[in-house]
C-alpha cells in the first residue's frame, strides 16, 4: 500500500490518508484515491480540504475504515471525516465506515457530539454504495453544500443509540437522497434550517424517528425551509413517520413541503406536526411565537399506527398552519379493535378523496 498505511485495524493510518489526499487533490487529471478491500484502517479525525486542482475527484472505499473507539481519541474535532470545499467529488466503493460509537452513547451526546462523515461547502457531490454503522452521533452531515446526490447507502445503528441521525441536511440546496436503507436511534433523515430543494425518495426507514423537517427555530432562531419532497418511503416500526418539528419562539417559515406515496408499518406517529417540540427531560418554557408552517401536502399514504392517534397536527396558535392538504390517506391501527383518530389544533386546509381517519380541522 502507498503512503505508509498499514491496514491492520490497530495502527493509526491517519497521516497516510492525509498524504494520499494531498496527492489526489493536487492532481490535475481525473484523480482517484482508493482504500483497498480486505483491509481495516484505523483513522482518527481528519479533514480532506479543497479546493482541488481537478474538477472531478473520486474516493473509492473498498475496505473498512474504523474510528477510534474512545471519545478521548477524537482529537481537535467532533467530526471524524470531513470533506471541505471540494467540488466534483464522488465517494463510493461498497466499503464500510464504522464509527464505533458505543462508548459515546453512554455519555451525553448533547455535550460530546461525534459525527462520522461531513460534506461541508462542497458542490456536485455523489455519495453512493457505502455502508455506515454505529456512529457516535450523526452518520452523515451535509452542510453549506449544493447539488449533492446520495444513493444506495446502508446506515445502521442500534435503536437505543441516542442522536444517531442517519443523514442530516442543513443550509444546503439541491440535495437528492434515494434508494437507501436507514435504521438508527434517531431520525432516519433530518432536514434542518436553510434547506431548499431537497428530494427524498425510495427509502426504507426503521428503526428510528422517521423522516423529519426540523427541528427548527430553537433559541428564537429565524429559519427558512422550502421545496422539500419526501416520497416512496417505507416506515417500519418507527416512532414517527412524516414529521415536522419546531420549537416555540422561533421565527421564519417552512413551506412547500410534500410527503407522498408513504407506507407505514406499526408506526407510533405516522403523520405529525409538532410546534411544541422539546427534547429535554423536563418541560420546556412556554414562549410566544413560532415558525410559520404552510403549503404542506400529505398524499397517497397507507399503513398502520401503533397508537390511536394516526394524524396529529399541533400548530402554534400565534402563527397557525395554513394550506395543509391531506389527500388519499388511509391509516388504521395495529389493534383492529381500536379506531384510528386524528387530532389537530390551529391547522387549516383541505382534505380530498378518501381520508381515514378524518381530520376535523380540514375542510372537505
């Protein structure tokens, strides 16, 4: 192997990876960096910085990359692998990235965050055909980037692992996530502030907390999320399905959001808008105001709820939710003897076609 990598899973190969990246990034042709199969590489926190000389850079992960198994070994950064400022980047190869996060889960992830792969300030990115497992926290973060294509990923962490979102998208535009299987201890996919033109399709989600817009507006933050499409998603045993979550006191808006062609199987909250989101052990302080939610469509959804409340629209009374559309939705309870119900507060809009359970606050 070049650049001095050992690949025994115990020797720190971080410097070899950085040297290989420096050579790849400096190449003016169509360079590629290959992590060979049948080897396991221990890599500490590293940043693969751009811009690169070439407009097309490929990283092939054929083997296994493992993070340090102790939080104290994550030096100088809470991010394991970061690609920063790289345009025309393709990462693939059917390899494995193992975050070895079990020791992090025993601590407070809110103060000891550790994320695996970070795409930051990049454009024209393809991330495909990889296996992620056991991240300390988020498996993949896409931030401040545009034209990012993600497909054919397998992302797995235990259902009990805290804050292990599969893919988190924030401050990014034109992001496409498709044909992936995600099971974690938190959101399969979460879409944060300043996310525009995001398309999610053909996803199997579970276990986990569903596909979420948010959380938005924490600490009074002004937010903007627009043109989000989530379709052809199968939720299996998740705590939430199609979710929008915002904090009290936030400002800004989340609009033009479509959830369609959804399949729920034993999901606790199949369709939910929660404008009183709180992730603390004790109740959060009541704050006036909220993020404006509008132009949200739920279309062609089928399946079962593990609770009586299959549709739950809890909107802030000061801003209210407007133009909420529920079209051709049929959700029953797992318990055939229990009638599925819909609850709504401060939500306005229309329902079309067959809707079960009926949503009382929407016009027909």
